[in-house]
C-alpha cells in the first residue's frame, strides 16, 4: 500500500495560505498547519488593548483558517530567534522595516525542520509569483526554496504551474494539473477560487501580515533604535509601540501616553518597569517614561501629560509620579500649551 | 486531581494559546489544564484551538478581570 503523504502548510490567517492548503488537501494529502508568532503579528493585540474594540467579535485568523480546513494547527513562538531577522536582514528591508524575504526564508526553514522531525513529506505556502514586491517575485521565490533548505519540497499550489516541478509533483504525490498558475498583484483569481470553494468571511489584511509593514510603526521602531544607540528590542518594547501616543521631548527619553481606558489599563501592567505619571486633580491618561530621567525631565513630562488631561486649560494640574521602586511623589504643574508642543516631538 | 495551572495573565493573544499548547504537549490524555488569562481574546482562541486539535473544553468563566479556561487533554495530541 502506498503511504499516506503528509504536508504542513504555513498558515498566516490570510486567504492565500487558506486556498493553498485547500488545493493540496483536495488532492488527498494529509495537511496540518503551522503558524509562526514573531511578536509583530497583526492578530489580536491592539484589539485586545483598546476598550472600544473589545465589543467587536474578534478571532485569531490562523485558528479560524485551520478550523475551516478541518486541520490541526501548530503555533510556534519564534520571538527570540526572529530578532536576528528584523535586526540584520541579509536581503534588506522592504518599504518599511519589513524584512519579508529573510522572514519567508526563515519561516520555510523552520517548517522544513518541523517536517523532518514529524515525518511529513513537504511544505505548502500561499505564495503567488509577482504578488508582493519583495518576497514573492519570480526571481526571489527560488531564493526562498534554496536558502531555506526546503528546495523542491516547497510547493506553492497557487502559482505551481509557473514554477519548476517540485518533488511531490515528480513523485506523483500531487498532480501538477490541479495546481494553479496565478501571477501578479491581482486578488481576483484568489477571490474567485474562494468562491468556488464556498469560502466567505475570510480575512483580507491590507498590506502585509505584520506590523513591520506599517509605516508609522516602523518610524517608532527606528526611533527606539536611534534613542538607544543600538538596534535591539525586547518583547515589551514592541508591544508598547502598538499602544498610546509616543512623544519624545528630549533625545534621551520618550513619553507614552494612553489614549483611552483600555490602553491605560494595559500600561498599568508596566508600572514596575517604567516611571509613570497619572493626573489626580483631573481625569487624564496614564503615561510611562521610557529612558533615564531626572527631576527636570519628569517636570517637563508632567506638563506634557497634563496637556492631554481634562485639565489642559486649568492653571495647575496635579499628578502622581511613581518611581521604579514604587515610591510616589505629588507634582503640581502648569499644562503645556498646544504651541509649546512641537510637531517633532510626535513619533 | 487538581488541574495543571497555566498562568497566562498579561499575555496577549496568541501567547496564551501557545502557553496552553506547549503545556498540553507534555501531559497525558485526560489531564485538566486551567488557563488564567487577562486578554479576553483567550475566551474565543483557546476553545477554537481545542476544537481544532482534539482537546475537550470543560468550561470558561470570568472572575473579575480574569478569564479562566479549563481544558482536558485529548487522546492524541
Ligand atoms: S509582512 Fe511581516 S510577517 Fe509577512 S513576510 Fe513580511 S516581514 Fe514576514
């Protein structure tokens, strides 16, 4: 009897990987999903933080896709290893700080290791020739196959007919005729195929699958590296970049100011790691100070935070400053005026 | 037998799911795992993860600002 062939599909939560897995599943292959958590994934986070988003039904799209396909999903935490990809991408960045080509190579490499450990035969991705400017070009797709080590065990069912035959095709595990020849940036063929499969309500993220493609986010990350004098980050840093207003009044410190209650609650969790400010005489935000600050810096930050409180027009606003050791001090300050906050402070 | 506790407080999705998944991998079928989370997303993500991977959802409850999800390890994980 021939052995049941098994493939692992890279599941991002978007439509393409869903379709790619489905196409192979329909050829009688046992498919399971793998999803990599880099720390920059768009999933959940900000929705979980902001109060106004809490009422919306929210779901993890990778889990949703796996459920649609009726496959298992293995979620792998690659936060630590992924740092090197973000900090030192051999193939450089895309339009923002997105190291898409290195990222794809890394994920396929991890999937390749995974199939070796778990006795699977090949890897599926939803890549389409010409779909994305960096990682999904006719000349870069072979780079992914080669540098990941997956070589001809990497199958892209949506563009398979435009690419050289892979091992599963040559061995007859799957039929090339039942792969697709999608090409270019258009999303129409994917949408038509989704309709054919009776799929609705799938996620269609604009831009990329992660925050690194977001221009504003990239500016904040670059600012962090510049302020610290080195390219480096921790999980807390990248989470905080998604929350609140970030202003840098002086090169050596920045102020993170919550915009609403949910963000305030979230920032509360960081009060042991950062000096924090909270207005007491008026309703206002919670703010964290990132950088080493002296009394003058705290006074300036307090005036800035007061500006974002209900007391912005008041003569004085009172605040509690909580130091890293938990000790507290009361301050009474005059809020900055709008003119006193230069646009350049906003990151 | 008291359940195995997974403390996923302050973690945002999908980290609570990952913590539960990694703990479940080491446990024999029938063991109960109780995840304590603060991200409400866990209330939908952990049950979805159970359905997909063949584990049993025993209960979900809210205690103040915390969400508790109890899972029973399935036969083949
Ligand atoms: S958008 Fe982000 S996750 Fe997607 S390939 Fe690019 S760097 Fe990787």
